[in-house]
C-alpha cells in the first residue's frame, strides 16, 4: 500500500481532467454497472509507464472530438477494494496496472493492458485511444 500523500498528485492528473475516483467496491460496482453510453476506466499505478505513457496518453486522447461519456479511475496498490472489484469487470483479462478499459452500454469493448503501454510514448497511446473512440463513441 502506498502513502496517500505520495499518490495524490498521480490521482489528480486524472481527476483534474474529469475522472471520478472510485475508492470502494460499492462505488466501483455502482459506477461500472449503471452507465449507458461509453465509459473509460483507467487502472492507475505508480510505475514509470503509468507516469510516462498511460496517464499522459489517456489525457491527450480526451482532447479530440469523440470521447467517452463517463470517466473513472481506480488506483492499484492504493484502493485495493475498488481495484479488486474493477478487475471483476475486466475479465477475462488478467490483472494489469496500468490498464485502460472502454465499456459501451456496460459491456467491455476494448482493453489496453500494461504490456501494450510499456515502452510506448504517450502520443501513441493517445492516438490508439482516439481510434477506439472513433469506433465506439
């Protein structure tokens, strides 16, 4: 478990862009079960690929014309209960952090796992997500 003071700036990167932070399994279940339209879930992490690629890429992807209707985030290693519940909705994908998931009408339609994030610049992550939004949003 990481100290909240340490991860607060990492969380704020996303909440400042409109992401709703999910802190409990109840909040996570309500958020992920009750959304019509499109919803992006970012499984946040303290790792370097989250800081250098995932968070900046997700944020950049939201500046285009099409974007998800709802934005949520859980923080792996911090909010374990919320993250564990979120991962139930990400099956059959194994636990991955960071990870980026797009849901449409409560169905998981696209997943970006850690191995697809590591070593790629934020601009590539953003362009990939923009193409996903074009298709689903």
